[in-house]
C-alpha cells in the first residue's frame, strides 16, 4: 500500500467515523471528568488490560477524589485501590499512579511534560502511553501504536512488521504530520467494530470496496 492509498483509506474511514458507536469513541464522549494532560495520562495507565467501560467508571470515581498530582499524592494507596477496582492489576496501578504523580511534582513542577523523551523517562510511562497523552492532551502529531493499529496496518500491507514497537518505528519514519493526528482513535474504533482480531466483519467493512478497487486484499490470516 502506497502512502497515497493509505491517505485515501483514512479519509474514507473519517467519513464513516461520526456514525460509529465504538467503545474508544464513547470513552471520550462519555467522560464526565476534566480532560487535562494529567487525567488523560492517569486514565491511559488505568486502561492497560482493562475494558474501556470499566476504565471510564474507575476514572470517574478516582477523579472525584483527586484530579491533579498535587491532590493525588495526598490520597492513600488503599483509597485509590478502592476507587479504581476492578480495573486489571488495580493494586499495581494504584502504586503507579502515586509514583507518577510524585515524579511530576518533583521533576516537572506538577505539570505533564510535552516531550516524548521526558514523559517516557517517568517510571511506569511507556511510549504508547506517552504518545496518547501528547496527542490527546496537547494536540501534538503523534500516533500511539497499540494492538489495533499494529494489526490493521499489517492487514492492509501498509507495514510488514512483527511487533507494535516495530510498527511504531516505521510510522515515525513514514507518516507525514497531517496523517498522524487522530489516527489512533480512528483505527482503534475501526478495529473494535469491524477489523477485529478474531472473525473480522469484512462484509460490513466500510473500506472493503475501496481496498478492492486498489487491488489490495487484506492479509487476515497472519494478523
């Protein structure tokens, strides 16, 4: 798949996106807490190995108690655990929330840094999490590569990679700035509704005809 073909497919998906009822989309529209770089960071940490609906409910409970690092460091780990349960690994995540909040206060004056390198230097914050924060919290042109993005781009043949980390590296080199913004949420929503890991709904795929018209056949078997 060429860059121009990729651009065309993305534009087609954007046309359909407003009508989708995907968990990734509802995660944003149904959030009742203040969306700041800090709450986006903490919510992203909560979301690891947890369904979006569970993460959102946990975030509402947690941010009703504290929604800044200054407030969070004065909350006990047990209180955080009770607020975020039953997210996956909630005890470990409660400790991470406190550690990250303390690091923000000690190293960055309580602000979430706008630098990918600085964000990733905080223990517990990985590259994917950092990119979500920079894109969603600051509007910077980053693409967070999760399993959906990695799977879909390999199925289309836009990349030929074995891991999300490798896909991340290829996209950094290949994607122009204007194609990066919003791409994660678009592809995650598409992956949740149509291009699923198991039994993808190819017959209802909104870009199937466009792909076929380009002579592109999705590589479903290997991804």
